[in-house]
């Protein structure tokens, strides 16, 4: 879905562990840059490539990737993108997320010994055993990729009309949101969700530090936001700043 000039919300739906799951990566582009924000679940590169081409952008022109945070559904195809490209694709993340994305540290949500077993136990009861084993293996051996540049809070990347990086820790320690200046669009990653058309905060069940995550949302109202792309939920338009204010007021 074209959001505005130079920004496209991709939609990728597929069966993931027995359930249909839809995610919404974002594509930013201009004459020199094609930049993908987050890369989907492992194995979804063909779907990602198809979605980019469907948007009218040749996949071969992809030259930059920003990873909002370390979760598997965001880093899942980073290595595949890097490995198959005939040229170096520049990859960005926050300093805090870099060692997790590169595999130097265990994913923060999987650090506790019982975390992986609990995640496996949460799967649908009728899921085939081979899928359970594959899921457990992925948690124990998550995909990893190389980060070329780290970004800082408030840093403006000079691509696609200007992209402001906003450090929003809580969901993970170094989660970042992006503010696309020309379209006044917030690319929220997992800092906010869209449920039944309602903008909400992060899902507490999957958030590393809930209080910190909601506190981080206050920073977003420094920006004039006309729309939000939530990785889980899609596009929200309306009185965004008022909605964010209500979310923080009701949860802090």
C-alpha cells in the first residue's frame, strides 16, 4: 500500500506455526535509495521480494536495511538478504541491539533458561511435532546478520527526504522507531500495535520492560505524526498524537 510519495507499507501474510500471521514491513525509496525497515520471519524472503516488486520497486535496487530490534520476526531474513546480494547492503540498528542481531548475545527474551520451553509450550496443541522442534531450534539458533552502522537517538539519516531515528527502549533494550519527515509517518516497529483499528501500546506479553516501553512512547509526541505503521496491525490514521497521549496517560 502506497502511503505517500517515497513510502510503501508492505503486507506479508503466511502460515506461521499453525496460524495465519500478517506483518507490515516498510519500504522507503527515492532516486538513490531503497530502504527496507525490518525483514520478516525466517524463510519469508520470497514473499518479501514479491511484495517489494508488487510495489513497483525492483528488488535488485534494495541497498539499505534498518532493523528496529532483535526479535526473530524482524531479523528473520537479514542474513538471506545480505548473502544473496551481489553488492553490500548497508544495515543499521541501534548500538544496544547490534550484539543480539549479530549473534554475539542470546536474544534478550530467550536469556532465561525456561524462556524457550515456555515459548514452545505456548504453541497450538495440534501443531505437528516436527514444527515444534523446528521452532525450538530457531529460538536456540536464531538468524543473525551483520550491522554496518549504529544509529543514535535523534539522529537524522539523509535518505528519502530525511528519517529521524527515535530510541524507544522497553520492548527490547534498544528498540527504535523511525519518523519519515516528508510524509509525517511514524514507523513504530513493535513500540505500538494496532488492534481492531485501535492504536495501542506494546503487547506486555512480548515486552522486555513494560514500564520503560510505555515511558518511551512519550518521546513520540515531540513529532507531528499524521499516520503510524505498526509492524503488527498495519496503518493507523487519525489524531495520532492525541492517541499516543491517551495510551501513555492510561498506562503510566
